[in-house]
């Protein structure tokens, strides 16, 4: 239970047990008098109870307050073990999306922000994800494509002197090139390829004659297309004005999108025709938990883009 809820329960209990008119939790001890009692809490805080009139059993009420404060000290100050055992919100959201996708028999489940490029969670992420603003790992194709995409050397690189014969003698031998993946230093096994270790859903960018498509995993690619399609819906533009979005796609793509909390959208992505009733039931069962976890995530604003998101601010009209 979160600390604000524990404090509310504790304050209500003290007010009821001591018949106090006012109960407060302070960072410093309050001056006691004939109409107030004070007791220490965890982390240097204090609880003070004030009465409308000076009670005749003030000492007994003080002892009762001290007993209540000692009882709630553990709840108000969770142990390090309980803090370490509690999973982070991002991990909890990731696990909830995976469970929701399994109930819907979907290939993927993702939560997006319809008003920004932020992806808050994705079930197909290979590890516990975080919120992403943009792709952070470029896909690597063949060696020739990687060589063509590599940046040109800078002027500082051109000015570096060429290696001498003595430098070549002391330099380590070049690794042999083979078709096998490089192994980790601890010998645990081969390292994953770049596109396999990516934790982000890349922005869908259809291939062009100047930039042919590269092979990627099927699930992230379908998820990226579904995200791009949902962002382009007319109904998505009305989310900021309090409207609701529910969209089912069964033509070229297969997904179910349901909005919540104004601007967020939960998307179930499928690899073919799906049971819409099952998907609706899975979304209904998971939406409350997903909404709470997304609301608990720390805020994350997308990075500014050139001339992006610029709006004119006008003064409100007087009525």
C-alpha cells in the first residue's frame, strides 16, 4: 500500500480512537498543551492530535497515541527488503501487457500516447522496457549497407598521421571475419544481433527506391504499422478534447485499439483474423490495471523537433 493511503488510514484511526477534532502529521514536534498530545513517528516525523476541549484523561490519550504511532511505524517506513522486492512500475506494466496479450491471444500489446511519439510499454520487448521517445538502435543490414551508412570521416580524422611500421608491429592482430556471431567475454554464448537486442519499436517508415526495406522481426514490424495507423485516425485527434477511441482493423492489418485516460491508447496486435469478443474482454479486464501503472510512470516529454508541435496561444474569450 502506498504511503499516502497509509497516512490517511492512520489519521482517521487516531481521530476515531482519541475522539480528536484534528489530527496532523508534521515534520517537527508540535507544542503540547491541555488540548493537544504529540507522539513520534518514523523518519523523524510526528503526529499531533488536538481536541476541542481539554480532556480529563489527557495522559491516557497520550499513551494511546504513542501505542498507535508505534504500531504504524513499520507501515509508514517500509523495510529495505520490501522496497527491493517491490518491482518497478515499468516492469509491472510490461508484465501486465504480456498477460493481457496472452488473454487476448494477440501477438503484441502496446500502450502509446496519441499526442506524442512516446511508447509507454510493449509486451514484445525482449526485456523490461522503459518509455521510449524515439528509436535508439539502428537496424544493421549487410556489411555493405553498414559501410554505406557509416558517417564520413571528420577533418580531425583526416589530419591523423598514418600508422608507422613500429605502430603496426605493436598493434593487436585484426580479428578474423566469419559468419559466426561474436561471443561474450565471459563465454556465456554468442552476442545477439543488433536488431535482436533492440528494445524499441521503431517508427514505421515504408521503404523507398532510395532506401530498400531491411529484414526485421515480424511482430515489431506489425506493431509499428499498427501504431502509425492509430496515430493517423481521425478519432485520435479528438482524444485531447475528451472523446473516446475504439477502432478495429481487419483488412490489411489486424488490431484492436481502445483509448483510456484521455490521450493513451491500448493496442492489441494480431497476425491474422482474431476473436474480437475475446480481445474486448481482455482489454476490459486489463484496462484498469494498465491505466494505474501508466499513471504511476514518471513523466517523459518527447524531444523537441524542428517546427514541431508549435501552436498559437490565444487569450480566452471573456464571457
